[in-house]
């Protein structure tokens, strides 16, 4: 059985309140199930450098006091220059801390320099897929 459920820890009241946004949550220290999501289009001939830089960023993220809960870099099956990265975080302030970390900033800038497009942002989980009960 595949189960679609509201993300763990989500609050129906918070999700439907248009005044409740990431800035409000960060200020209040409230859990909003935050994610980072980025589209990356790598310049021709830069794919291996891009992947090497990602390996370095992953190593750095693992050293953070509060690293992402999970993360993935996925590559398009039809365009080997197109990637998406997604990471799940415990709290908004963990994302803020990562973005302020000097080595993370340097590595993200290096990744951006290897791309002709990098577009992303911070999102909140709304629904999730849980197949762990599938036997």
C-alpha cells in the first residue's frame, strides 16, 4: 500500500493560515517541515567538476552541527546537464545556519559558477509518500 499523508509534525491550522510563512516560522522557532530545492543546469564539459564539487559539499554538510535530515541530487534521464537537489531539514534556522557557513557558501558559489542556471529556494513539506509499510 502506498500512503500519502500530511508531513509529520504539520499543523493543519498553520498550513491554511496565509499569514504563516517561513519568516514567521523562523522567528517563532516553529517547525514547518522545511526543504531546500534547487534546479541546476551544468555548463557543457563541467559535469564531472560539478559532481566533485557536490561531493565536497556533501562532506561539508555532514560536518555541520545540524546537517540536513536527508538530501538527494538527481539527474535528468534525457538531459545530462540538468539536475535537481533537494534536502529536508529539521528547522528553518538549520538552513539559515548552513547558508551562513563560509565553506558552504564557497562551495555553493563554486557550483553556481559551473552552471548557466541555478534556481531554487526554501519550501515547506505539504504531503509525503511513505511506502515503509508496504510488504
